[in-house]
C-alpha cells in the first residue's frame, strides 16, 4: 500500500515515529513537508531535504507566502505532481 502524508509536523525527524512504524509494516510512505518552514512566527526556519528516513521518503514541497507560523499554504502544483507521480492508495492531510 502506498501512503502520502501531508504535514509540516514531519519536517522534524523526531516527529516521524508513526510514519516509520507504518513503513516497517510494509507500506511505502512519503511525507510531504514544507521545503522551508518555522512553527513559530519568530522561530528559526527549518529546511527539508529530499531523502529517505528509515523507509519514509521525505518530499519537500514549496509553500506560498511566508514560511513562518501555522498558516502553511502549500503550492498546489507541487502537491499535484507528487500525487500524480507517486499514485498513493491513501492520502492523509494533517494540515490545511
């Protein structure tokens, strides 16, 4: 089963435990995370890199507007490209 999870939460590798567990069960998991994002308006910007983390494929997606705070606005074109290329069975969106 192929799974895509869209969430800024998984930009931090410490938060990927349940995704790693899902990958360990035999699922192919991709996490769409913001390419650059800060969880707080004045916090440091975190950057994502393409790669694999214990079976979880990390896919940086550009965000529109300010990359700071809770209001992440995903670039629709980048998300469509991910979904078209990966063809997931399940899509979990943990962000607006």
